[in-house]
């Protein structure tokens, strides 16, 4: 699953909704989804859109002016540079406005079934550090550590599992260690336990 647990359709939707999902909730993205794609169903339609009109539609997702510029700009590149098809390569995706490694990895995995890396969002960063899977803070370095630990066949699932775990059990600022099945392998839990014994 992709960041924020949103289920997606075709690669164009995956791309646009992943850009919109940054720093917002599932609910806000799902609220704008039908309106946005009813008005702009293809990359060519969104590429020709007025950015201010798009901004008004995506406003509930936050940072709406930047996001509107990014999705219109990405649609223009998809339409003009990639013949109307969302690129299915990491380099192609990274050339689009508003697309970094996290977004590119999510789009590749969820739209094309290609796992070139692990999407490192705030959940993956926090959970992997708490578990002791990495000591890094930089997303690129965390991704490197995680791809070395996990086989490629599960790279696409790592993000989804961390997001689900971070929302349901290992909640930011108030982890529910008593409910966590990962405590035998969790560095945070071991550290907390050893401090409690002192």
C-alpha cells in the first residue's frame, strides 16, 4: 500500500495522489480525488489546467499552491516529454516536478509493480530507527540501510507495514509497547526496559 493507505488506480492517479498525499491525511486526499479526476481525467487535461483552479480543488490537502504547481507541472512533462504515459523508471519519475525518491518509489511499486528501493516517509524513518534497523536520519541513507536488510521482493511492503504499525501500535510520542509483537526485536523497547530496571 502507498503512503497514507490510499488505494490507487492507474499510474497517472498514483502519481498525482502520491504528490498530494504529502503531509496530509487520507481523508483530505480522498475528498479531492473524485473532483480532481472528474475535471482532469488525463495528463493532457491536467497539463492544460489553470493552476489556480487546480489549487482551489486541492486546497484541503494543505500546501495546495505548491502541490497544484507540482501536479500540473508533472502532468505537462508526462504529456509533452513522455507521450502521455507516466514513466516507469526511477530516473524518469525523478525528472518530474514534485517527485523525490520517496514518491518515485511509491509510484513504481504501486503503479508498475517495480521495486527499485524503499519509500522512506516519516513512519518508515521513525519505526526503522526505533527498531534499531538504522541509526541514520537522512532518508537516502535510511533507504540504503533498509534495502541491505530486506530482500527486494518485500521492498514494496516495507513502507506499508511501517505506516500501518506507526498508526495502529507504535504511535508517535505514545508507542503502545504492551501491544507490540515486535518488542523482542525492538531497540527502543530494550532501552526503555533497561532504564526501568535501573
